[in-house]
C-alpha cells in the first residue's frame, strides 16, 4: 500500500470555506499532510497519534509546516501560530498600537511607513487569529475549532481580541498604548492589574511631586532644611493616614518651628 493512500481528505462543510487555507484563511492552493509524508512510516511503526489528513493550505503555511513533524492537526495549528507570532511580531505590534486616524496626523514619510505596517499588521493579525472551519473527513463532521477564541476583560467589559481591548483601556484610562501593553505582559496578562498599577504609580509620582514642591516652599519661607521638612511630614502622615501634606506642614509649624522661634 502506498503511504499516501493513508491520508484522508479534510473537506470544508460550508461553501464559504471551500478553497480556504485551514490554518490562516487565505486561498488554499496546496495540501498540507498531517503528518508529513516522510514521517508516515515513523507514526505507523511507533503507533503514535496521527490524523493522516490532507489539509487545504496556502503556499506560506505549507512552506512553514513542511519540516514540522507533528502528526495531529491541532499540534500543527499551534506550531504555525507560534511561527506567525514571531515572524509578524513587528507588523502586528504596529497594528495593535496605531489607529488610521492617528496616522493622518503624521508627516508624509512616517505616515506612509506606518500605513504600510498597519496594512501588513492587519492582514497578519487576521491570519494569526483565524480559527479554522467546520470540516468533514470521510463523511464524519468535526465542529471543534483548533484556535480558542480570545476573551479579554477590562473591568468587566469583554473583548474578543487584544487590539480592541487595548484601544478601549488606553482611551478610557488615558494610558499610552505602548506603556499599557508592556504592563499588561508584566502583570499576568491582566488589564485590570496593569491599569491599577499604572494609576498607583501615577498617584505616587504626583504625591512625590506635590510633597517636594510644598516642602520646599515651606522650608524657604521658614528657613528650614528641606530634607528635615520632608522627613517630618512623612513621619506625621505615617502616624495619621488621614493627614494631608498641608495638614502635616501646619502641624510642623505649630509644634516645632513656632516653638523654636
């Protein structure tokens, strides 16, 4: 028996999916073999799990998968998606971080560069997120998709893709997209945690700025050492968490400065 005879044709159930690459949604011009033909004997001898499918695929997906040993369709999908994520990382990043309206405000050369990145990024993103289609093999239908639908939340509001969630979070909480994307990755892929951390950091920076400004003004007016003033204000506020910077300065003035003078 020829080894190629082992492979069963994977056929789309719905007409809209005919001649479509199962892996990325582009036009299918070739067939990917799961597992590749040269590994067929290995799977037969070892009895490891293998689908032995002929899968409609585009030229790029076939090229990427030709050396991939995996015999199961789901494994091949995972491998391909990981390769796409690496190969098109920069283009997808541009697509996630820029809006077409923002590009119009840039100068001509930079705008054209970003537009090209947006176009490639959008195509790459759609291919990366493509979930496959319902199919049948030898009359048996399979309705399970091989790419899980992404569900992201921003304080209870749900989004089915990262770009929309990032855009909403950035606009709603006035956080630069680049910064928010970095913090999202650093905080367990959670927008809620990233936003709270950003707000905490900003509150701390604003507090430190206010503290330094008011303590310097106080030190200059009352001829005190600014480091002494700042330490004393923070000491008072550690004792009384409800005490404001202004309240702590008034306390310092009445309890120490005026007493000394």
